[in-house]
C-alpha cells in the first residue's frame, strides 16, 4: 500500500500540540509533507522561544508516522515561527500594532558570540568545496583564531565525515536551550548530517531548507568555549534560491569561492561570484583547487592546466587570488578517513599552502571596505526611514517604497513585465530595523514581510533614484490595473 499525505496527516492528528492541547495538524503546525521512496519528510512549526523545548514533540511526531505500515523512514524538523522583535510576540494577534524599537544602526551583527562568518561556496558540486572549507578552517585555527564550522550543504552534508565525526550526535547545553557544537581538532562543528544520515536524500523545497538551516545556525552555542573569531560556512554547491537566500539572510563578513582551473574560465565560478556581488556580500577571493598535480611517488609537480592562468583570470574578474591547492592523493585519502591533512600533517607542504591561504583570506576580512555605515532612523510614525550617509547625503524613504521595492525581487533582475508588482501597501509600517554585518540592514514590515537585505548601497541607490523609481512603480501599477490600497 502506498503512503499518502492523508494517512500521514491522520496519524499526526494523534500527536498533541505544544501545550498538550489539540493536535499538531488541527493547530496548523504541520507544513509540507513530502513522501519519497517510502520516506516521509515534514516540518512542525513551533514558537521560536519554545523551539528547544519542543524536541519531545518532534520525536513523538516522528514516532507516530514511523508506525504507519510501509513507511521506511521519517524525518521531522522543527521550524521556528519568526518572533516579532525581541519581545517574542507573534504577528497578527493585536500586538502587531505595538512596534518593536528600532535597532541602533551600526550595532552587533545577527549571530551572538561570532565575530565573522565566512561562506565557502562553489558554482557547482565536486570541485572540492567541502574539503577546502575543512582545511581552511583548520588553517584559521593554526593562525591562533577560535574557529567553528557550520555545514549548510544540506543536500550532501560532508563535514561530519571530513572531521571524523560521522557517528556523533550533538547534545544540548545545560539549560537545554541550544545545541552544543561537536568538537574535532579544536573546532566546533554543526551539521544537518548529525541529524540526518548522509545517504538520506533531502527533498525539501527551498524555503523549508532555509528555515531549517537558519534555525540550526541560531540554535547552536557557538561560543561555548569563548567567542568565535570566525565561523566557516560550507555552503550548498551552486547558485540557486537556497544559496541566494543564505547569502542574503546570514550576516556574512565575506565569501570565498572555490573553483577548479577549468571552471574558473567557465561560467560556474562567475555565477557564484555574481550571486554574492548582487547581494553585496564582499567576495574575499577565489581558491583554485586541484590547481596542479603532485605525483605521489616522485613528488614531482605537473602543471596540467598550465601555470598562472587562474591568477590572470581572477584578476580579470576583479577578484583576489587566494592561492592554488594541488591535486594530491593524500588530501583525498586523509579527507575520506576523517583526518584532514592540515590537522594530521600540520608541518607538511599541503598544510603550509592551506595556512597561507587562510592568512591571506583573514587579511581580506580585515580590509574589506564597503560604503561606511549610514545613520538610519525610523520616523516616530514608522512610515518612513531616514538614511544619512557619511558624505552628508540624506534621504527619507517611505515605508511603502521600501516594501514594494524590496531587494529580494530586485536582485532577481526581473523586468517590469515579469516582476510581481506589489499593490496595496499605502499604509505599511516599519516594524523593525536591524543592521546586518557591515553592509546591510534587515527591515521587517508590519505586514509580516521580512525577507531581503537592504544593502547600504541599495539604500543609497533608492535615495538617489527615488523620484524616477517611484514614478516607474506608479506607472506599473496603472498598467496592471492595481491600486496602492
Ligand atoms: P564538493 O564539496 O565541492 O562537492 P568535496 O570537497 O566533497 O567537493 O571533494 C570532492 C572529492 O574530491 C572528494 O573525494 C575529495 O576528497 C576530493 N578532493 C578535493 N580536493 C582535493 C585535492 N586538492 N586533492 C585531491 N583530492 C581532492
């Protein structure tokens, strides 16, 4: 008998809600049920402040569904309902009219206990991104930095294996509020791979993946042994929606792109580069993996792809060339064994290369300069935002304009015909303003919209082109027969 969503729903009706009242289905907490090859995947939404305490609920939901005849496996994840401001009030229950105080401009970026987050990304899979992320993180460690690794490669989490932690399971902090990263070689690691087996194909759709990742990222006590200098994120390969959303919503200090020499000249590495540039995450540089070949028997170097080409290519793209890593059997064998080369052979020539790259990348983090942080002030009435740039230019940007010209649509580069024109926002208000990293602010509106990072340069552009853009919007509305509400 094949499993149906209805059977799963019916079974989940036997699972009580968070307060022991009602059941998770009728309370509307179960979102999206995916059934593939007799495996069932779904998520249960719980209030953010209850996320840590809701593990028993998740387990009973998983257990209930596992009891359905024919079900080969179940994966249930908790997704947190976004809290409103710091008060934890939910939207839409009357509390929405009480706006949260605006965050101070230039405040601390979003992830407590972590100074810098660096994404390690690639235009496509199989270029050695995860291997490079691991050894780079160990290179940072060798510089004396306090380091963590977050494995966001949800489609193929490999950090547990690479760091020799495949059999580990994370435990919680004493107050059970957060997960403790698992330590290997002095680095704290967190990965979806600890919770889902590596072989399990993850078939969730984009938004669910991003929610699950964000929840994980923020639910880890990264600073359990002191503040982290740097958290390395092993990104999912490619440049789809999931990657774009991570780039937009995680407060990144910068990104590093891993590429092979062949791909560097081709489209994939450029796609990765363009994705970060669009959302204005500084690209710290590019690492050329499998740059040349070292024969294991003789140690002789073969420049299979010629030499110096990648460096020139990087220069053409306006990118810092962080260095080339050889294709070497030891790198692969030690990775597969969960004993990364930088940790196991710290004085070898390969470790020296990774350490040099880490030092160069760290230097880039320090020198990354964008536009200086503007002063941002939300009006008393919360219907506009005043942005004052260092050079003295100041712009009043109406909440309605910010809302309908949200950058999440803009970065997709849609033309006016393709673009979804957002109507009916005449009275929208700014609920919260939060600085993100050193390059952007996140704005939450009182209609619940909170995606999209407003980079400082996007705000500058909106200010400079305010009148033309507004006229364009009004015209688009007219053409589509829509109204401002
Ligand atoms: P990605 O994360 O891009 O999918 P991985 O890091 O999983 O790639 O690497 C793919 C394969 O290539 C792995 O078997 C890994 O051990 C191997 N590999 C990566 N970098 C090197 C290298 N410099 N030399 C030899 N093998 C490598």
